[in-house]
C-alpha cells in the first residue's frame, strides 16, 4: 500500500495527464464505435468540400483505432507507473495521443473548421506536456 501512495505522489502530474488522455481518447473511441452511423454522417457532411469526400468510413475507422490505442496505452501506462515506477508506456501513449490530435487538427483545418481546430490545440498542449513529463524517467 505504501508503494501505491509513493507512486501516486511521485508521479502525480504524469498520472493526471494519463487520466486525462484515458478519458479523452477512450470515451471518444467508444463514441465512434457506438454511434458509427451518426459519426459517418457527421464526417460526410464535415468533409464534403475536401479531397476526403467519400472516405469517411476509412477516416473514422483509422481515427477511432488511433484513439483506442492511445487510450489503452494510457491505461497500461498508469499500471506500469504503479507496478515499477516506469513511464515508458505512458510516454508512448502521450506520443500517439499527440499524433492523433495532429491528424484531427489537419482534418479540421482542411474542412476550414477553425473553431474546431482551436479546440484541438488545447488537447494537443496537454498531450505534448505529457510527452515532456513522461519522457523523464
């Protein structure tokens, strides 16, 4: 029990960022899979004036897969911190999260959804901070 408290204290910022990434990416991936048709309709409309027109299923599947990987790696990263005080998996979770957010940012910019792009920047900053914090070990 002492080890859990020590890890929670020593790695508090890293654990909080991983918790944020878990909530962000697992809920988003689950939403994409649970409301596949609704998300396809949104993607079709959102990207109708871009070269992504007609590629909504492929894009949605890829983004959902990336989000799922980022979320699962974040969960595993939390367990790794608690089990052996190592942040390597959490680091890779943050890297994949940041790359996924860059893909989402690219899509928003391409669709000329500048307000949506600004929102992604906030998430990207947290993920990038996570990359920085989790690389120190």
